C-alpha cells in the first residue's frame, strides 16, 4: 500500500499556518491532519480530538514515558505539544498523506526522521509587526500570551532555511495557491521515485 507522504507546516504563531492548512484540508481528501497532543487548554471553539488531544500535564508525561510520541517540545513555558505515533500510523494506513502543524524544532526533527518522504514548509509572516497585529485580531490569546509568542518569533524565523520551502503569507489566497502548488509538485515527484 502507498505508505503516505508527510507534509510538515511550521511557522511563528499567528503567521496563518492553521488558516492555510484548514483551507487545504477542506479541498483535498488525500491529505489528513495529524492531531497533536497538548497540555494547553482549548482556545476559542477548539474541540478535543479535532484540533488537539487536550491532556493534563500528567497525562502528557505518561505518554512520553510510554514512548507514544514521535516527537515533543515544550514550545512555551510549561506548555507541551507532541506528535502521537498512533496518528501517523492511523493516517498512513488509509493511504493518505499526513499533514503536521508543529513548531519549528519539531518540524525540522520530523523532516530529519523521514527525509525524502517529507516536505517541510515554513510559513513566513510579512513582518513581526503584522504577526502582532494578526494575533491581536485573532483575539484568542491574552496580552501576556501574545507577548510570549512575539518574543519567540525572531528565534523561530531563524529556522526558515532548514525547511524545503518558505511561503510568505501576505495575500492569503496567493499563499494557499502557492502551498498547493508545492505540495502537488512534491507528491508528483515522490510518486515517480
Ligand atoms: P497560526 O496557525 O500560524 O498561529 P492562524 O492561522 O490562526 O495562525 O492566523 C492568525 C490570524 O491571522 C487569524 O485571525 C487569521 O484569520 C489571520 N490571517 C491568516 N492569514 C492572513 C493573511 N494573509 N492576511 C491577514 N490575516 C491573516
Ligand atoms: P498553538 O498553541 O497556537 O495551537 O500552537 C503553538 C505551537 O505549537 C505552534 O507553533 C504549533 O505548530 C506547535 N505544535 C502543535 N502541535 C505540535 C506538536 O505535535 N509538536 C510540536 N513540536 N509542536 C507542535
């Protein structure tokens, strides 16, 4: 059976990664989202088992101890995020391609693990000022959380050159089109190998 390819999305928070990923998932049934585990509480309309598996810090630690995570990071202080091995298995078993929304460190780690089977896409905001504006307009994070995310953004931007493709999300429609184009090229190329 087709083992499925891996498409990794990373970006500073607020760059528009979820918006782009959701637009693609809506359009295409050959792609499926890898639902991560996190120790942060749900935000806005988020539902357990849809955006994330929301776990307590103890439950998260237990999954690490049991070796259930492919990778995990403390992306923000005391807030853990990780990819479940069972998600990758669940999706590839169906012959679908796995879409990851992970932080820049997790993204470059998954890329290293799967190399030729993975395409790593970095979504770049037009500027840090625009990133700040988007986080404020999104209205899901407290001023303290926004500050924490913006402070991390400059560090995250330094990871861009570890990715296969960098897409600047200025005009959203253009960014979605460009993302779909690079994914199609990647899937076509790896199918021929
Ligand atoms: P991320 O998943 O990277 O944290 P989101 O997808 O939640 O980011 O986007 C952050 C906010 O910016 C959302 O309110 C979203 O609607 C908005 N947004 C996304 N792309 C653009 C764009 N190209 N121009 C303006 N606003 C955008
Ligand atoms: P948010 O709290 O905005 O949903 O996500 C915060 C950050 O955690 C984002 O950069 C997101 O990509 C990252 N993230 C989500 N799931 C995972 C995961 O499974 N592993 C890693 N390493 N990062 C993740």
